[in-house]
C-alpha cells in the first residue's frame, strides 16, 4: 500500500470518530466561538450544524486517492470551522495535511482535530497554532480560500417585499456584517416604497448585544472593523447620488466597553458608486429587470454568488440561490423584530 493509500485508509476508518467528536464537543466549540469571536448563539448553532452536515456528506463521498505534495490548510478568523472538513477531505484523497491557525482565529478547529493526530502515521496530520506567512518548501496551499467575488441579492418585482427584507437582514447584518459571504448590495426591480418600510423597521429594531445574550442577533466587533465601517459609511453618506434610509454609527451600551455598530441602510438608482463596503451596511439599488439580470451576470463573472429573491426559477441565468415562498416566523433567528404590517 502506498503512503497516499495509507493516509486515505486511515481517514476513511476514522471518519465516524470525527463525526462523533463533533457531537461530543459541540458545546465546547460553541463556547470557543462565543469567547474568541463573540458570535451570538444562533450563529454558533448554525456554524456547527453546517459543519456536521458537511462532514456527513464527506463520509458519503468517494474521492480519488492520488499521490501529491503535502497541503497547508488555514483556519481563518472570518470563516470559522471551515478548516476541519477541508483538511479531512485532503486526507481522504491521500495527502498529508498541515493545519495552521490564522492570528485571532478560533481555536476550536484545531481542538477537534488534535485527538485524531495520533491515528495518522508519519506526521500525515500536523497542527500549528500559529501559522507562518511562508509556505514550507515542497508544500502547496489547500485553503481555506476567502470568497473571491461579491455576493449580491436580486429582488424580482413580484417578490414578497417582507420576505425580501428579512432575507437581506439575515444575510447582510449577521455577525455585524463581518461575514465575508454576507450580502452588501441588493438590486431591486419594481416599486421600493414597501420594501423600504419593511427594511427600515428591521434595521431600527434589530437587537445588537453581547454574545452571551440568547436574544442578540449580532454581537460586538473589533475596533479595526469599527473604524473601517465608519470610514466606509461616511463616504456613502456624503455621495450626492446616495440616499440614507437608516443612519449607521456606533452603539453605546452602559458599562460595556466593547464595540457595537448600528447598521446602515443606503439606497441609490442605477449602478452603485464604487465605494468601499464594510461592516453592517446594505445598499439597495433600484434598477429595471434588464439591469438586475446584468448585475447578476457581472457578479457571477467576478466569481461571486447571487441570491435571487422571488421570481420564477431560471429567471436569473447561472447558479443562484433562489429564495421564494412564505416567511416562516418559526425559522427567524432571535433578535429580529416579528413580522407585522407596515
């Protein structure tokens, strides 16, 4: 049996143990995400659940085992827990893996994998709490890759405006806007008055608070993100073609020295100005149907993602995440106002 075949065989045999460990240490992972990244409860639950699903899908896959250079996988602060299943996928292909932790990234990923290191002979799985900037000689990069393009939403003129507002709040404001896959720009066809009213109610009513408050929708941010957000918001606010639907800024909490941000909601007609986007801000672009489709095509050309809200399937060419149907109150995360007429 070749070295690659031995690594892959070990990963296959230990797959059930990895799944079991994720279940046993779920509470510890949640504690680490809260303590180190200050993620709120519903966000932590979603991240851990998504990881468990990816690991189950990985167990059902049958990758090709092939010799190749060892791979470095990086656990990134902005993309927590993604290194776990990615590293395991490389091991199942027969590749030696070195997992490094980006500065200030959550330690939970390495904690999960640490108990499985002895199962792999010859250092096939290495863990390093502090990643180096230089790739070790003979190694190749294996991820985690930051998203390469923008993630935008397109709102069909027939889409339910309340559903669209909740989708934008959930995807644009989660983690106080630091999620690299969050939606920052939404292209809306048709009338926007009702959409504006629903959005403004959510932006004003969303609950931003400590990570240990189960009713918080989003938690605090690092001072660097606060500064980037305030600078970006100032540029948008001062642009002559931009209308401010909800003012952004810093939220003060008595006796709490951490940084909290009030989300900003902005509006413009036609293509948005090329200004920076950072933190909890969403720009709604009023546009016609043809312009909406062109915006989606442009995002896909930039290797981005498109969320289609409403409309018929296939109305937007290419791969899209299509959201349609009714708003399900029982599936709303904590911290968002309950639906009501506006």
